C-alpha cells in the first residue's frame, strides 16, 4: 500500500496529463458501455469521475501492468448507485 503523499502525487500528475493530453479508456467486458449506462455513467461522467478522484478513493498500487506497455497501474474505487466501481489508472504518454 502506497503512502498518502505518493498517491496524492500520482493523482496530481494523472490529472495534469489528462488536462493536456486527454484520456484513453480501454474497455473490458465488466465495464461495457451497457453496464456503465445502467449505472448512469456517460463518457463525460466517466472522465469527471476520474478527474475527481481523491486520495481516499485509493485501493491499491502501484502494481505491475503487463497489457498496455508495462507501466505502473493504480486502482481507485467509487460507490455509484450502491455498486463499488473500480478504475485502473496508468500514466503513459503515447
């Protein structure tokens, strides 16, 4: 488990990169468009959720990531409509 200051630093860097470069979503079966729609999460809302992540939303990381180029992976969670929804975030400039 990462120290709160490290998590805060990661979130600050993530948000800065998103503001400059935007965000890429890698859809998986569990976060299909239909599942997100059932939770009332639009594409815009999904980005808002990530931009509003706080240290208290931290779940785990950094973890080894092997599918998107081997960068560190961080996991954050939010409760939406009584369902725990997790976002996995990686910093990678293409």
